């Protein structure tokens, strides 16, 4: 069996060393999400729910592969944080691979374990499933904000919303939650436990390599409903490949692009325009 393969690049690892602190400017998504309470039930010093000790934790270094640790250690310091409670922090991915890409970061003394091991804790798994559902709602809301005006499925809802006498209950419109993929990588690139919650369009300038695409479009992305894993579950071997060498296949129309990333990206941009109009 070969060595496990991962999707992250050296530039992305280095980029994690200097996460963005709070600033006076926010992007549209951050502004939208900031209208919700960021710290509903905890103080900045409160430890994670799954911590086994009330003792002060040792000072930690958060460079390189530990870069995600800053967000659970001090969630109030970063604009990238969209939500924060006793169970988890939800942030915007620093190197998104889709038009909307969030990470759910558990607050737990198990958050440095591999997800296959961490999610053997039933309480942690149950709590994170709830936070992933919260993140899915956030992504769905942002997709509606960004693309609802273009979507045929949204027009009845938009017309009812904008009517002179709008109904108390709007038509449901497009089910944007169906446009979302979630899961953990079989070989996580960062040390701190994190769950990806993202739109399935796979359109973003940060998507540059075949591994970027296939890490979210193959079984390398393991959904939470697979957990907890049996000791002999074949999912445990997925990270050893050959997920990173398989052909690039469009998620929407299934056209095969071999290893031609540039052509795939051009095609995904065309598919994205059609997808948002559904």
C-alpha cells in the first residue's frame, strides 16, 4: 500500500500561517452572516464542550498544518469566523474550491485526532452533525442570495416576496440545500479536525490542480453519515489512492476530461452558468 495522498498545496500550507485578523471591511457573505449572533452562549475563555479538563491548556503553535487552530482558540479575532458556539466554529475556507465553501471546526479535546478516530465519540459526532446542518443552512442562504435572481425555480418566490401585498408564507423556491456537499477528507491536510460544507459547483480561482477537484468529487470526501467506521471498513483505505490519479469528470454532465484541468475549469464555468439558472 502506498503512502496516503493529500490535496493541499505547499502555498496553501504556508498561507495558513497568517490568517486574516478582523478588519474594517467585510465581504458580502461575512456581512450577511454577521447579522446572526456570533457568540450566543459563551465567553472567549470558555473551553470546548468535549474537553476532559478545566485546567488551563498549554500555549499552542498555530503555524502551517496547525493553522486552523487559531479559529477555535480565539474565534472573536477573525472576520473569517461566521458562527461560534460551545460546540464549534464555522468559518469561510481560506482557499475555497467552490463559490461558497465553509469549514466546521469542532471545539473538542479530540480535534487533533484523525476524523476516523475522533468520530468514534458518539456525542462529538452528534454535535458536529448539528453544526454541519447549521452550516448547510448558511451556504443555502448564500447561494440563494448570490444566484436566486437567475434561477427559474426561484422566480415564483421572488415575485411573491416583491409583491405589493406579499403572502405571509412565501413559496419554497429552489431547494438550495440539495446543491451542497459535505464531508471530511480521508487524509486531512490540516491537523485540526474540520468538516467541509460547500456548494457543489466547484467554481473558484483557488481550484488549480486535479487533486483539488478530485478530493471533493471522489470517495476521498467521506460524508458524516458514514461514521462511526467499523475497524475493517474499506473507507479507511481510501486515502491511499488512487483517487488523485483518476480522470477528471464533470460533476453535472459527467463528461470526462482525463487530466486536463484547464479544460475542465472552462467547462465548469459554462456548467455553472446553466446550473444557477435551473
